[in-house]
């Protein structure tokens, strides 16, 4: 390719990038785009300009941890969708086994937390960004503190601090659910090997071209691989796929992981690529009817 052709290509790319941002800023009010979303958009577009070596490093990372993104067809009767089919519903392994739920992020739907409460769990929600919980459930405790550091702020509880606040122990009876818009990377950069179940929405996979982000992800994914088994993967189609060499990965995806001590079968990950945003959700009896209790001998 000639130097002239390269210059023309660079100009066209810059023009397309500028037009995209102009459209976003022009329509910010109509789209209700927050400053965080704008910053994320800037980062996302920057990732499309990553160098070949940066893309190759991101692709190598995805090759290394490919098993954490696998989606197979088989299901396990102990795996149920708790909450709605769309946002706010989470694939959960044997929910009747657990006694504590530490939930990061309430948003406008707490059907998951409400169901776990009805199943007998002590539920504590951490979310300072809502004026009120969408449902008034007296037994559910609401802590108006964020989990993890947010953009531009050092405020935020660590996983250990959140457990102390909730009065929980990080043990096999505890479920931690994190839907905290990117702060999960800060929360999980800690020791969590003794958790029973982890349900987390990972954001910003476009940042894998950045070495510091990749190193943090490696620490987290390494601990997940050593102590947990993936039982469900659900890519989110809210944002476009991110490409690194031959890899195309969802920028945001939900994953449910169960501690290996609870003996989940490795062949049960499933995926629902396009979330169904219907309001239907299973009743408590629907959930209970699909549960096969964990054998007590598998729990230490």
C-alpha cells in the first residue's frame, strides 16, 4: 500500500471516528448518555485504534482463558434462572443451598434478590445510586455504599469491607452477585476463593489491549479458574462485540461460577446470547421444582 493510500485511509478513519462522537454528543440528552458512558465510548473507540502488538496480546489473553468464555448446550437441573429473562435475572446454581447473598447493584429490578430472600437467604444490597429500592421488602438490608472504586473517586468498599458491613463470612454458604458497571474489576482484585457462588457481569473487555487492565484481569481470572467452575455464560448484546485478531468477544457478559468444593459438573455451561426482555419470571415453586439438593458430603 502506498503512503498516499495510507494517509487517505487514516483521514477516512479519523473522519468516521469524529462523526461517531459528534453524533453521540449531539444526541446525549435524547439518549440519556451519562459521562461514564461517554468515557466508555471514548475507550471503546480507542481500542479500535490499538496497535497490532496490543491486539495480539489481548488475543493471547483470550486464548489463555478461553475456558472461562465457553458456552455449551447441556444443562443441569440444579441450574435455574432466578429473576426475569432479561436484565435483572441471573443463572444460579442450586439456590436453596445458600444462606447469604451479598448483592452489588440494585438498579430498577431486584427480582433476583427478592427470590433469594423468599428462599430463606439473608440478602444485603449495596447501591448508593438509587433513591429507593424498586420493591419494599423488609427483610432485605440496603446499604447506601458502593462496592469498588468508581470512575474519578476513591470511594468504595472492598469485598472484605462489604462482608464485614453485611455481617457475612466468605464461605460456601455465600453468593456474591456483582452488577456494578465496571467496578467489579476492583472488587474482585482480592481473595475470594472461599465463596460458594459468584455471579458477575464483567464490563469493558475492550480494555484488554491495555497491559495494566490485562494484568488485573489475569489475577482475577486465574483465581476463578483455580477455585471455581463456570456453570453459565450469557453475553450481553447491549454493546457491540470487541475484536482482537481472530477473537470476537462481548464487551459485557454475565458469568455464573460455583466453587469446586460444591461439585458442579464441568459440562453444564449454557448461554442465552440475546436476552429476552419479557417481564415473566419463575415463581418460587417453579424454582424449587427444578432443584436437586447438593449432597451434604460434598460440602466441607
